[in-house]
């Protein structure tokens, strides 16, 4: 047992080993106020303790326990003690003393509320918490902590340690950190944090017409706008009178306070200066010196804090935002930004705006799907396929070698009807509409983002903050310095040669290419699975009992079985490769040693997205643009890499329905699995981790212990949220021509996603460190690139994957009767092959052939001359006409959509006019107020000077201690 003395010598903490602690019932620690004295009598079950000498002077427990109450308990609060008979049952003086000190250690804790976010004095706010488990065998960790905490105090922070006997597990220490006003003011000046200096005099825009329609979707004004609108300017420590400082304790919100503290924690040394430049809380967490570092939530999420000084913003966010039944309500973006910081706030603003815009795409997509459903009966080519006179008499060539037999065209009746739902005239319209929708979404988001930049004081963030956010990992590696051409200050410089830099660059991107090649190899493996398994399914399912099922029997075909199982296998491979590549991408980015946090995130974003792009979309690209395009013709089939696996043909209903199946399985599977993983996994881990603490009384489970039992959000937590949404954005834009209902599925998913993300962030994760961001970063450029690519992919899908172009060419140029209809299209689109010309390697086995077979020719999908023609099996002129029509359609569609896109982008300004006016107004006021403030200060100084001749600058903070400022610019 040993005593730890806190700051000032007033706070005494007692450390006990687990063997010294005794199990106790928290319900026995009841506060009891009494001014009378007394003693413990034998035989009594309970008796109050009376004042006596201080614990520090107690030598034994042979005297009355009444003399053991500390004299510093000035509030006359005592606890009930066990009877002397119970105490005498313990053996040894040491265990008796341990029992009393165990009770004594509970007294101070009971005075605090369960939701207390203050030091024991109830005045100093806890801005950050560090936790560690003391390892007696590792003196190096202890030394690091002692040095680190001493340097934190030297930097001006105030620390208070909670002993392990106070924690619910009996082994975790908690170091609470408070930043006093002097430290906050110093670093707010260093970080150029904008603070209010005048309430805004620009009136609101007023109510929009028909605004009453949106009343059910609105939140209370106090929730939406927790603070009035102010004009702001970067904080200056030398001009305190310029700003609206009503209360120093609340002037900087908790999110700003924990951001400043984390800035100090990231740059504070944990070894002596002679031992090197090892610093930062990240490295201490990595080497196990500390187990966690986090700012505190301000209350429990399901109930408001009893402390009037606690804002209970977490409770408000849960009540009005994180509950699923609020799915139809707007998001309190300003309150999210105030509590979590701008970086998280702008993510939810973008996600909410994206979901709103999806509503328009979902409505149009549903209309297009409905059109396909309503024109079901007008589908002439499907009628011909299902007809016994046409489709029932057309015998098709086998779809695989040996194991596949001849088959009648009318067996694909159901798939042809299904294909019409997605492959119709409305598909072309929807593909063009989505190309324009993407442009409108990106342009209107730029306007929304510009408004948020102004409202959240981020207009000049990039220029002012870039150099102030150097990564500690970069600073540690710097061995030289150079002058910054902008700030004229000395900054760190990596001392590496050009050869080393080139070698590192090559190694990094070689690793990326290697992993992308691995994905492509897996996709080729899935394709080989399709080719190998299709023949097996065709042989097995020929006489399968499922064929006799009335409802689903016709739909269970070898093509469907192969497509579904291959898609599921591909999805599993995607998930496995994701887990593996994530660690590789982080390792590669760390090896590059990016200079700033923004540069680090951008580099990681590019690497991860390239991998995810190939991982998720490669199978869809294969089905859309490669499957069925290089199969050859009967008698001269093309084989995969010269093997015995014949290249895969499209489903008899067309490749578009297969692309739809692939898209639905991968997109829906990813979204469902993602939501389960995001919501269920943290909840289960938190439930298991806090199973013991849930039974503790309120006074024994403190705010920092509750947050410690939650999951850590992590530095890349928001990165994965963006990645998930951008991948979804690709599904609804790149391949939307094959599945008009994709935006509707995405809309439903995002409505759930917003609330799931809000719920887990509010209830299941520790409070993240607040961070600033003026935009969505590199994701914006990625979205722009995908918007351009989507126009190309959808044009190719309509031209080459669907049957739209062959039908139009037939109707306008090859209809025998010259009528504008599709009669005779099926017979025109199928070529003829002589079955006696099959090679032995591809001829169907006799056992596989049906009983009705008595043919000399079979049909296949292509435009080739029939046997006996002078150009037999060469492409007909109609094939080249259709190819020309496809290329012409791609060129026309791309030019029309791009022309409209660029016109819309030019027409819509990126920054709204009222925002530009507000920015100019604020800059004018800043200059005016600064000028007036300097003039008034000069007049005041001259008035105070009087007849005295003084050239010194007046002290703004005459008693300010000179703490070391941990910044590369000071």
C-alpha cells in the first residue's frame, strides 16, 4: 500500500493491491450527517463514526474506530461502518486497516454525480482522460508515464489521478486532464481558432413559400440552432477585449477544448530531451504505456445530467437524432458540429444531402420500372419466345460442351419477361437522367458546402490551418529545417535522398498493383467457377424435382443457379480481401510519412478506393462488358486461356438480367452486412465489456469509467463511413441502366444508415476528438471522376449489354413488312448452324439429348450467314449496321449528357450570392473592429500614462505563467 499525493498536496489517493481490497455491497455506503460523537460498541450492527485524529496519524486500530475519520471532512458527511464484531472477525491489523481505507476511498467518490465531468473540486472541467494499468514489472512504462505527465504539467495542463481502487475492475488508473484558461487562450491563438466578436446583423432569409408543408419534418429551433449567429475572427491572446468573453469557463466549447488538449498530447515528449524526440500520445498508446485516451461525453444518453453545469448535449442528440423513429426528421447539423466537431458534422451534412437527392432519382427510377411493368403485355419478342408456334419450334444449340443438350427457345419464356422490366425504352431515358442528376447533386452540394464553410467559420481554414496540422509522426522524423515561404517560420524537413524517395514510391505503388492483381486473379477464379459449374448444374438439374414445382420451378435454371452461387462466392471473396487490404493500405501510407493529416487521409483514400473500386465493381464490369462478347460460334468456340473451359455465354434472356442479379446481390449484401456489422458488433462488445459494471450503484460507476467501457471510434472511423457511401454511389451511377430500382434501395439504406451511424456514435462509441474539415476532402474528386465515368458505362450498357440497339435497327431497317413493330425479330436475331459440323470435343453426349431430338440444324444468338452460303458463318451486313448504331448511340449520348452537365455546372455558381455577401461583410467588420480596438487601446494607454514616460506595452495577463507552447510555429 502506498499513498499518491495530488497537486498541491491536498488530494491524497490511496493505492491498494487487489488482495487488500475487500468485496463490498455498494448499498451499504449511505451518507449520514451527524454532529454528535460516539463510539462503536460491541454487539451493535451499525454505529456512526465520530470525528477524531487524521488517518495519516493513525498507527493502529486498537483504539476506537471513531478516531479514524479524517479531519478534512468539513461537510460533516460520514459513512456507516460495520460492527466491531464483524471487524474482529478479520485477522491481522493490516486487513482491518485495509477495510477502513476501502470505505474511506468511497467517500469522495460518493459526493460526485454519476454524470460528473469535473475534478473533485467540482469547478475544473475534465477535458481529456488517460487510462492505464500499472505494470509493476515494466519500469520503462512507468518512467514514460512519469515523464509524460510531468511535461504535460509543464505545458500548463492540470492533472488529477483516480486510483485503481476506485475503478470497477480494481486495476485501471484514470488520469483526468483540465486545460485552464491561460492554456486555452495560448493555443487558440496558435491554432487560429475563430471566436465570436459581434452578433450578426444580417437578417435571415425569411420563410420559404409553402414552408408549412415541411413542419412535420422540422426539429425545435433550440435543437437546430443551439447558438445565435455571430461574426467571428481568429482568437488573439493580446486582444481579449475584442471578443465576446462573458465567461472564461464556457467561452470555448468542450469540442474546442478537447481539440486543444489533444494537440498538446500529440506533441508532448515522454522521454527527456537528451534521449531523443519521442513524443505523442499515439506512440504511448501503441507501446502500451496507456491503454486509452479520450474526451468525455457530457452525460448519459438516455437521461439528462443532474449537474446544471453539464450541457447534456449527448442526451439531446440521442432524443432528436439517434433514435430510429426520428428517421423522417431533419438532422440537427449545427448541434452535431458543436458536440463532435466540424469533420463529423460535415460528413452527416453530406450524407443527409445525398439522401435527399436520392429521393428524386428513386422516384424517376420507380416510374421507369413501373413503365416496364405496365408495358408487360406489349412485349412482342417475349410473346414470340413463349409461343409454341415460334419459340416452341426453334431448337437452340448447346450452351456448354458435351454435358449440355439442345433446348427449345420457349424454355426461356420467364427470363425474357423478366428482362423486359429493365430492358426497355425507359432504360435509355433513365441513363440520361442519371447523368444529369449526378451533376446536379455535385453542384448543389458545392453550394451547400460553401454555406456550411461560412456558418462554421471554415472559409479560410485551408490556408490558415494546413501548416498547423503537421503530423507528430512527420515531425519526429524531421532532422533538418527550412523556412516556410508563407509564414517565414522554420519548419521541419525530412532528410531523404531522391533515390530513397523514388524507391519508396515504387515499393508503395508496387504493393498496390500487386493487391489489385490479386483481386483480378480472384475474379478470374470466379469466372472459371462459372464455366466449370454450369455444365454440372445443367446435367444435375435436367431431371431435378424442382422442375415440377408450379410457381418457382420454371425460374430455377442452370443459368440462375450458376449466376447466384457465383455472385455469393464473389461477395464472400470481396469481404475477405477487404479485411486483408485495409492493413496493407495503412502500412503503405505510414511508410510514405505524409506531412499533414490532410495529406495522410488523401493518400490513404486514393489507395483504399482504388482497391475497393476493383474489388466491388470488377465482377459487374465483367458481366456488363465481357461476358457473352467473345464466345465464337458453334463449331469454332472460344476457350478461356486455351483451356477446355468454353467462354461463358449470356443468359438466354440477355446479359442485362444477369448484370441486374449481380448488382442486387453485391449491393444489397454489402449494405445489409455493413449495417449489421456497424450496429450489432459494437453493441455486443460493449454489452460484454460492461456486464459487471452494470450492477454497480450509480455512485460507483463514474462518467470516465462508463466511457472507458465504450468502443473507440478510431482515427479512420469516418474514413470507412465515407468509403461505404462512395461505393454505394458507384453502384447507383455506374450500372444504374441495368437496375432502375438501385436508387430506391440506396434511399432506404441511407435512411437507416443515418440513424445507425448516429446511434452508434452517440451510444456505443467514446466521444471522438473534435477535428476541423472544410470539405469532404479527396472524396469530392472521386465523386466527380465517378460521375464522368458513369456516363460512359451507362452508354455502353445500353448499347452493348442490352438488346435496345438491335431491336431499333431491326424495327427501322430490317422489318420485312416495313411496319414499325417487332414482329419477326426473334427469327431475325438468331443464326443457323449445321449440327453435323460440331467437333467431337463440343458435340453433346447422346445420353444428354432429349427424346424429341430429330434435327439437322440449331440456332444461336448472332448475326452470321447460314450454312451453304458463300460466306457461311461470317458476320452479315446487319451485324455491322448494328455495331455502327451502337457506336453512334454512345457518341451521341455522351456528347449530349456531357454538354448538359457542363452547362448546368456553369449555370449554377459554387458559392451562393448571399454567402459571398456575408463573407465580405464579415471581413469588413473584422478590419473595422480591429482598427477601432487598437485606437481605443492606444487612447487608454495614453490616458493611464499621464505625465509618466513609459514605453512598455501594457500587460494583458500580468500573472500568466509562461508555459512552453508545443507548436512548430512558435
